[in-house]
C-alpha cells in the first residue's frame, strides 16, 4: 500500500506516518528530511526531487509531508492508494507542537534531518497559527480532497485519527 500523509504543522503527520509504516510494513519517508540538510540548511531542489523519485519506486511506502508543488507531488498523489489529510484545529496543533518541543528540546527527532535540533521560535509559531493556515493552503487541501476523493480520508479531530488507526490491525 502507498500512503501520503499531509496536513497542518503540529497535526501529527510524522507520528501517524511512522505508525502506519509499522502497521503496513512499509518504508516511511519524512519530507522534512528531504527538504533540509544538517542544521536546517535547505537541500538543492534537484537533489531533493531525485531522492523522492527514487523512494517512489518502492512497492509500498508512506510519505509524510506537505510540499504540495514539490518533491514529485503530482506523482505522489496519483500513485498513493490512500491520502490522509490531518486538518486538526489551530490550537490543537499549536499545543501539540509546544508539547513536542518540550519533549524533544535539544534533540533531533527521527522525522527530521540530522542536526536539525527541535525548535519553537517566533517564525514557526507564526507558521503554526497563521501562515500555514492561509486561505490558499486550505483551498489546496480542499482541491486535493476533491480530486482524489475516493482515496482521501480527512481527519479533523484527534478522535478521527484514533478511529483511523483502529481500522488497521496492529502488527
């Protein structure tokens, strides 16, 4: 099975993707690991696209991350058997991101590139609460859900995410 997990920052994309990968026995690619090199340096676009294109050759996969117009996005959505959109409320995502920061402060999460130490700065807070929730982004998610409606699941609450996982047998 091929699964694309997208949604707002702090919604739990990486956590869900890791669990789906475990339950489905599929390799997981966190697009933040593709986007960034060590110490939050952006990777060259051609190199990044090549990494994703290579990963897409797997028989099954789980890919976590938005990047709606980059990283072989059109192919990713077309080939996905299941697209999961995590559109949880703004404050839920904010509080999850704050909790994640305090849990991982000074460390690098598995879903991040080497040397990208967990951070919670003003720029990221603005992204979490406002910029990452622009009308354009909401419309892009809605368009994606309309285009691939038959294979798209939208989770708007933490309960939706729990129910989604309950449908899959544990491994």
